[in-house]
C-alpha cells in the first residue's frame, strides 16, 4: 500500500461530504464514526472507493485515523473553550472604580 497521509485523506472525505469523528470506548480504544451530509450522496461511490483503497480492513491505518481525529477534536475543544472564556470576560460589565482589563480578570478569579 502507498504512504498514508491521514490529513489529506480526512480533507478529501470532508470535501465529498463525509464527516468523521471519534468516541472513546471503555477499553481505551477509539471508535470512528462516519457522518454523511447531503453532499455525500453525490459522491457515494468515490467515498467507498477511497475508504477501501486507504483503510479497507487495515487496523493500523484505522488506528492512525482515529488518533488524528482525536487530536483534531481536542485542539478544537481547547480553542473553543479559550474563545468562550474570552467572550465571557469581554461581556462582563465594568466594575465601579476599576481601571483596565486586569482588574476585571482579578474579579473573575
């Protein structure tokens, strides 16, 4: 089999309307879920061929895919939580007598 570029594989499937996610299982393994959008109906055969060519029944590649997806999900969650915290801080009303954002941050802690 050819070299497996996980990021390119995921991007190509995403472009064709197949979204991938992972769920951690009790035994520590990751389950890969495939979510088909409306766009996936147009590319059904291409998606099946791509999956068969790159993944097939190769457990090592499935593990690589699962690890890549889990890392991407963790990065997205960390980014979202930081963005949400920044929005909450920005939405706080000013405290009487306080100056600058440092005082508002101390009040939040």
